[in-house]
C-alpha cells in the first residue's frame, strides 16, 4: 500500500475510535457548559469567543439531534481534516514519509486527538484554523509560489487566523510567530502590502470580541487576566505542572521523539534548517516558552501550549523520516496503540469502575472524582423524571416550575441533562463569576417570578460549601428538606443527589 492509503486508513480508524468514544462517554463539565453558548449565539462570551458554540449549533442542526455523538461531531470531523493537513505539511517540508510520521504523531497526541479531536472544546475549531493557517504560511514562504498566489494566500491567511482567534484568543500567537519569522528570516515580505491587508482582515474578524467586551465591562479580559497575571515569587509547582503536563498531554512517547528530532536537527543544522523549519520554530517555541515563563509565577493549563507542540512535531517528523523511517513508524504505531488503550481503559473505568475514586464520606461522596463528570447524568435524569412526574401528579410542584443553580458547574450538566429533557426553565442565580454565561441566558429565558416554584439539585461530588437554606432561604416562602437519590457504579454508591423543592419565589428584583 502507498503511504496515502496508509493515511486513509489512519484517518478512518482514528475517526471510528473517536465516534465510539463519543457515544460511550457522557459530556464533561466544560462540554455541557459550551452547549449553553449554542443556545444563545453572541459575538463573545464570558470565557471564550463564539466559534465552539457555532460548531455545536451546526453539528446538532440547531439541537435537532442532541446525543453526545452529534454534540462532539465537530471536533471529530475537524480532527480528520487536521490529520490530512498535517500530512500535507510534513510532505511539503520534506517528503511523504515525513508527512505520514507527522500524521502518526498528531493522532498519538492526547491534545490533538482527544482534547481538540473528541471533546467539544474551544481548542477544536481553533486548532483546525491554526493548522490551516500554518499550512498557508508554508505555501506563502515557498519561493516557488507565484507572487499572485502568495497575495491570495495572504488574504486567506487573514481570514483563517481571525477564525482561529474566534475559536480561542491565544491563536493570536500565529501572527506573532509569522512576525518573528519575517523579522529574522524574510524581511522582504515587509514590502508586501497584502501582508498588512491580511492583518486588517484578522482585526476585522476579531473586532467583535473587543466591542462585546466594551459593552460588558471587559469581563473576559478581567476573568482571563486573573488566571494568568504574573505575580512575584517563583511558583515551582505550577512550573512543574506546565512542564510535565506538556509531556503528558502530548504523549510521553511523542514528547521524547520530538526532543530527539530537535536535538538531531540542531546537531545537523545545515542539513535540516531551511525556511519552512525556521517558520515552524517561530510558530512553536515562543508560545511554549512564554507559557512556561508564566507558569513560573501563575498557574496555567498544560493544554494551552498544545498547538505549539503540534507544530514542533512536524520538525521532528521531518528529521526522523530522513534517518530511519521504518523504525520510527513502528514506534509511532505503538504510540497510537498506547493512546487507544489508555482511552479504552479510561472509558471502561468511567462507566464501570466499582465505586468512587474520590471522597467516600457520604455528605461529599464522589468529590474529587473527575470520572463522575462524565458518568451517570442520563441515569439521574431517569430517576428525576419519575420524581418530577409524581410531584406534578400529586400537586407538590407546579408544571411551570424552574430549576435553579448558583454555579456554572454543575449548572451545565443540569441544564443539558435535566432541564432540557424535562422542559424545565433553567435559571442561574448568583455572582457573575460563578454563573458565567447563565447571566446572559437569564436575559432571554423565562424569568422566575414571585410565586413560582423551583427545584434545587445539589450533587454530592460538586460540594462547594453550598448551604441551600442559607443561600436560597430568603428567596422563597419555604424550602423542603431534600429528597436524596443515590447513584451507583459497579454495584457501589458513588454519588448522592439532593433534590430540594423550593416554593413561592419572592425575590423578583434579582
């Protein structure tokens, strides 16, 4: 078989694996929260730009299909396209062998293949347009590309970088990387007016982010700034988390191969350094380095640097394919099998592990067990639906009752898995920094009014020191002691759901 045939089967098999996993595992905290974006499309959100919400709206056909597979279909499709783009970039840098190794590195990376290739996260649309932008840059700097074609590619690049930023703002590193390459290796491009036109196109596309924030007290910048502001004092734990996290999120085998490839490249500078390699270094190393620096003083999330490592893997693939293609192909096939095995074990553990991996104390049962984010919500909805229908039948609750929550988590799960199928009106009540996008959803959803009844659901694994009576007591005439529904996995209890009936809302001014 040709390498292109191998690539076809790699894309087909990895896509099928992702589809199976997508239908096997329930949605996580962030995923169900991003579904709320799709319910009210706007130019920007409290946390991120809008592309992830638009993607959900498209793949679910405006919520005509709401299974986990359709919610996650966007990342799965984009991951397949990314694998092909990575192959084409590797081929352009060196040869088809390089392209195929690059594709293997891509699919073996948990960041590229799972975080941005399976779960519905802002990284999914961002990484696609990031990869497409990098591909366009390689075409632009190619001396064999005609001038008119270069200008056309620059215009398209303005759009693709703009769309990448509309997926996740740190895609602005793409312009930074290209700018560094131009300053150090290709200053002649500074004379090309289409370069500046491309920059203005990007600014035009991302300008709604600024204008939305200007209308909303620049809340996105304040929120993100609190997460990454550099403080005094070296934070060793955060630095190690970023460093080791970068290794784990990109697969330790991949990480080692990338390091090996880079060492060989620097030792054989004349052989492996050329315009495309220099561009890739500019697109990757500054991003990784800046995030490592920030982590010295402030907590970061390791997947933020994922696109940088993906670009570095192209250089490694080019180097390794020219040394011993067959050897490194076998290593990367094993690396892919390793990731599939880990993902399979994780899926089985999420669905069938007996008991909880977290706190076993009854009041906080399941706390710190991350697997419970992805488990049991459908089953709980079945239990809640029975209770709700019985309440309606016995007149305990009104049929226009609300479901209220004071945090975006578990608000996202309650919104998607409970409120939507039971046609309950979901309302977020609390501080803006706690309810996030629910603040804006409240403006377009039915408002809770004086005299209305509401359910309050408190899962034990989301224990955030909420005293229901203290927090909500003054808002209602009465709140009944909770009905508790226990949930089991593998025959052992893993979580308790406390369901409160709150009657007679009397705080309409909120």
